[in-house]
C-alpha cells in the first residue's frame, strides 16, 4: 500500500469571489450539475475512512474549491475527529488547504496552527495587479482582505505558500512581483500559468497569458530568485526548485513535470471522484467514493484511459533538447482549446526561450546542491 494524496472540494464550485480567469467556474458551468453544494459529513467520513484504510506511511488531505472555507470551520473540526478515529495504523497525516483568504479570521488561524495545516494563499501581487482579476461579485477588489489574511497567518505562525496565477497583467512585471513578495517576507512561492477556458481561442482574453509574456515572466522571476539562492537565502519558487531537482537526477514533486499524468483522486462535494483538478468534468467522472475503494479508483478503466492519453510524446518533443526539463508540461496545456486534441504544450516557445536563457545557472545550482548532498553523506 503506497502513500496517498487526495484533493477534496468541500464546497464544490461555490465561491465568494468572481475571479475573471477562474478555470473551475468555467468547468463547472459546463457540467450537468454546476455545483454539488457543501459536502455532507457522511461523504467526508467515507473519504477519510477509505483513504486511511489504504494509505501506507503518509496520507495527504488537500482542500480546494471553489472556496473551501465556505464549508465552515466545523467541517474541518469534524475532519480532525475523523482522522483520529480511523487512523488505526498510525499513518502520518498531512492536511493542506488552498484558499482566497477572504474568510480567514483569528479563529480560523488558531485552528490551522493547532492542527498544522499547510495553507496555499492566492495572491497575484500588489493591489493594482491582484485586484485586476481577483474581485468580489460586485467588482470590489480583494487585495486588502487577502493581505489581512496573510498577516493573520504570519501572526499565528501558520505555514503558508503564496500561490500566484501568472496572467496577462502581472506577467509583464516579474521583478516587481518578486520584490513585492520578498519584501513582505514570503519565502515560499508557487505560480501557475493562467488557463483560458475550453472553447476559447488561447490568448484571446484580456487576462490571457501569451508565450511572449510568459517568457518575460519566467526570465525576470528566475533572475531575482537565482540572485537570492546564490547568496544562500532561504527562498523557494516551486517550479525553479523542481528544475534543479530534475537536473540533479531526482524526481520532481509537481505532477505537471512528470511527463505523464497520474490519478490525483479529486473528490467533489457529492463524493464523485475524478482523475485531475483540471478535468472535473462529466466525461471524466470515475465513480463515487460510496461505491469504490481507493484501489478500485486507481485501477478503474476511466483512470487508465486518462493516464494513457498523456503518455504519447509528440515528435517535436522527441527531437527537442529541452524535453528532459519540460516533459511537455501539464496535459491541460497540451490540449487544443478548440478541438480537444492533445499535442505540444501551448507554452512551448516560452519554455524554450527560458531554458536557453537560464539553463547554465540551473545546471550550476544542481552541481552545487549535489556537492552539498555528497558532503553531508
């Protein structure tokens, strides 16, 4: 029995914000059921029980939305009770939550600290950049509320990462963005390229991320990160960290860099399970946790079909000298928005330009850290 990681959507697609680029809203509105509401306690219990029956060593429960805090603090208190009840084999349990932060208060932060949750806090930069697309339904910006949440998390010593959606606005200002986060004292940063909704020509929306803009972002953000890493500053940018790991001969820890998909065990609020957060769509529904074990989900025909479609390497990638770093990226970024066909990553040009620019320094860091590992042994 292996370690198990699951992602749970306790409030389905419900959200108190109306972010213009929200990919999950676009997915949900094209399903037969757009929202399954708040997860019932018996559904949560079924997930926790079956995961802990199957997991060996470690079980990770991650919560995402929509906005997961809409499920309420009592929902998460019940989670802790269930984990304690069903953890009869002393599995190491890790809990994570990704949130827009606007509902966090003192009580929430005390709970997150006491139960050692890792928090992913969505923030797209300073107010002018963050409020461009991350707004409430009435159009009011959310920067002040998110900054208050970050301050509360810091005050209560909650471990948290900054999660940045790289979009058409903030991608043009990578160094300003990096300096902003570092001046705030944030040491753990993750970013994800903005995704245009299916059926929309890529690059056609105001928030769209083009190859040109993404290349500017990658190079500028990397320059700042590399300068700090070279001074032995403790700062993590997840994508760059993983590139160094790959060059060191290690396995990356983010799924978009594996080269093929795996089942991510995504649970909607009604207990339905899907293979990936980007594919919580009716056609990729595997079944329901009420009817399936974790092992059955992992081996289900629909799961195997999802994995298989990601394995083929396009001829262009086979010939590319950067494939061992890129590995064609996330399958969602390989998918043609208009036809649905799987091919070359839509940000291929940006990645090529970035690797040509940054690889000598990535390689130097890999040699440096490899030397440190050898010396430690």
